[in-house]
C-alpha cells in the first residue's frame, strides 16, 4: 500500500458513510442543463452548488446533460424545501430532471490489481 501511495497510484483513502444511519433517507440525482449563452454558466453554477451541504457530488459531462448533482435529504419534505430554496435558485439553470435513487446495485471504485 505504501509503495502505491509513493507512486501516486493511490491518492487517498476514505470512509464509506451510511447516510441512512445519520437520518438521510432520500437521495436524488439531478441532471441539469445550463444556459450556456452565459459566459460563466458552469463556473457560477458549480460555485453555488458547492455551498449546499446536502449536495454530496457534482459531476460535469459532455453530451445531452451538462451537470449532475447528488443530493441527500432527511425525507421528501426536506428534499422539497432544498429543491425550492437552494437548488432552483442556483444560477444559469435551463432544465432539471430529477431521478429518485432507489437502490445501489453496484458501487465499487476498485479495480483488481
């Protein structure tokens, strides 16, 4: 392990958090298209999204979706409040598609070495 770290093959180690045990029952993936006619559309949007503690992941894409946010909430009421007061107020949003997370079938960041 230390040799892999020294060669920068392993760049970090981290804990896997059981969000449900902390009271977060709802996970939503938001696919967002931005108004790219605005020169700083991505930068301004991402800067705002980073400030929302319940956004646990931000990804950018090439293709039909510009950005994906993973959002955690305690329940649907909490999600609705986050969505209306914090997500929809982010700059340069053109379109949002919400996907409710039901189950993780496979979640693995490891490759066999």
